[in-house]
């Protein structure tokens, strides 16, 4: 299984970040695809609010965050199991999450300890 490896995504093709909230993950564009310029703040705020609203209205989500919270070997096996059990769409969804320039977590819960 491929793990502990780097993947470099061309920023001219991937201009999104990942927004996480309550177990839901959203791809949000933060740059203009044609110019590479950052999007205006009001558009970014609107996009982030939409992520919050959708996650708050949705039911339980597939906990993809667990893939990175466990031992790397287990995470790699779990990722492959998701792909094997799913379809091409699951692999594409994982690629979207993995190709984001950064991840912004908008959860409103605070961890009670460092281990959380």
C-alpha cells in the first residue's frame, strides 16, 4: 500500500481548499482559476457559511478524518478498503480531499485534552 509518500498537485489545476465541519468535507475554491488571484473576502465568507449551513443541516457523515487519526499503516489500509468497497467516485472524492491546498476545520467543539 502507498503510504508516507508525497503527492504534488499542480496548483494551476487544483485551486481549492478543504473545509471540514462535523465530519463533512467540502471543496471550496479560494483562487480565481484563470488568474490565480485570491477570491474576494465576501465570496470566501459566503462559501464558508454555505459549508457550515450544509453540514449543520445534514445527518451523520462518513468519518474520513479517522483515516489520519490512527497509525499510518492502518490509515493506508483503511483508505484502500474504502476505495475497494466503494466505486470510482470514492477514489475521486478522496483525491479531492487530498489535493486541497490546506484544510480549514470549522467545528465548534473544543478538545478536552491534547489527545483529542
